[in-house]
């Protein structure tokens, strides 16, 4: 059948490589005798396979990060290639691998572009929301600052008139009323100052202005400012100030911290009590403590007192305050790289009630 000359006719190109006439005929005879003809997958079955493969590719890219998707796609391409080769060798069924790999590439590029546009839209929306929030914040800050500034002017005028009337008034009842009016205006002024300080803290361009100063001198200045409040409650302030090296700090902020802590000690102390102010050098810095002998703070409320607008649950009716003093004190001290702490004793197990609030400042200010 094949003939004696196996090399006659030269080499012919076939799907299995270059063969001569005899090799081609041998393959044909083998296929006829073993019924090993190459078959194609039915079109409907192949279409279902491609549909399922496409759904799988879309599911993967929609539910996993791109790096994971890339690994999955490479694995799927290798799996399809291996299965196609095995099916062809074992069952003589030809399953093309070009189409599934093309599907993977097409899904990748389409959905990567879709996700990129989706991320871009999300970023644009976030930028717009951030811009709107910033404008709203600026509007709020400007409004509150304007109102606070406009309130300070009439308060200053009221205090000036009250001071003049106190000098001229002879009636004891009128002098008492004027003194109360002066105290109320000063209290309102402190609330406004607290709001302005809060706005300064929350502004984006807030900075610490360092100056070299003696911390004890700032303590003395703060004590002079709160002295009228202490005299009204007949509270004695005891100073225990050690000589200190000059430090670099923001004088205005630290003075505000001291005033807040001392005012709190006065407000929460019964009349006739004592308050102690201590300054001392410690390792790598200085420490200032303000100790009072008031009712103290409940243990469960101590972790909350450093928050904004937070006051003791049992102090809302006993004393007045904005709830910003400790929040601002903690913020200002931490801006200087320091720390604040508070210890308090309260209850029948602690007959000696009171609270000690301390803060430390490092010798070197890190900004």
C-alpha cells in the first residue's frame, strides 16, 4: 500500500509537522484502523463553556484585588491549556484555547478600565465632599469667631461701666449687685475666650510660637489673673515653686493651661479651702501640679474628662463651665511634646478628698 520508496515525493507540511508521503499514509491507515479521528466540540456545548468561563472571569475580577485577579487569570489560562492538551491526547477532541485566553484578556481590560473610572468618580465625589465640608467648617468658624468678637466689645464696655459705678456707689446693696454683675460678665468673657481658643485649635494653620521664658513667672501671672476668683471664695493659694531653668514654649498657650487648671481647682473647691501649686524639675523636663481639696472625681468619669464639652455628671448644677478647659489644656501640652495626668480621691474610703492635675514640659520642644 505504501510502496518501497518511503522518501519519494519529499517532505510535506502537516499539522503535526513535516512528513513524507509514507508517514502521512501511515497516520491515515492508523486513524482508519483505530477510528481515531479528531472531533470538534459541539457548538452549543462550546458556547456554554465559553459563557460559564466568561461569568467566572467576571466574578473573579469583581470580587478580588487586581493582583489576585492577575494570579487567578494566569492560573485559568494554564489550566485551560493543560485540559485542552489532555482532552486532545486522550479523546481526540479539539478544544481551542485561543478563545478562552482572549476572553480573559478582554474581561481584564474592560473591567480594569471600568474600575479605574469608578475609582476616579469616587475620588472626585470625595474631593467635592471634602471641599464642601471645608467651606462649611470655614463658614462655621467665621460665624462663631465673628459672634465671639462682637460679644467681647459690649462685655468690655459693660465691665468698664460697672467698674466706674462701683467706685461711685455708696449703697452696700448696689455695690453687691455691681460686683455680681462684674463676675457674670467676666464669666461670659471666659466662655467666649474658650470658644475662640477652640477655634484656634481646630484651624488648619494653628502653630506653636516658641519663646524662652521662666515658667514660674508665667505661673505668677496666671495666679494674679485668677486671684479675684479665689478671694471671692476665700480660697488660699499656696505656692511651692522651685527655681527652674528657662524653657522654650508658647507663653500664651501655657498661661491658658495654667489659668484653666487653677480656675477648675477654685470652682470645684468649697469656700475656705486651700489650693497648692507646685513646680519642680524632673528627668528631661519640668512638672507643674495643681492640687485642690474638693469633692474629687468619680473613677468611672476620669477617662472621659479630657474630652470636648465634657463635665462631671454631678457638677452640671453645682458649678458653671464650658467643659473645654481640660480638653484645651491637654491639647496645648501635647503640642509641646508634654503629657498631662490626673489623680482624684473620692468616696468613703478616701476621707481626704481632692484632685491633682499635673503636666510636664520637656526641656527641648520638638515641633
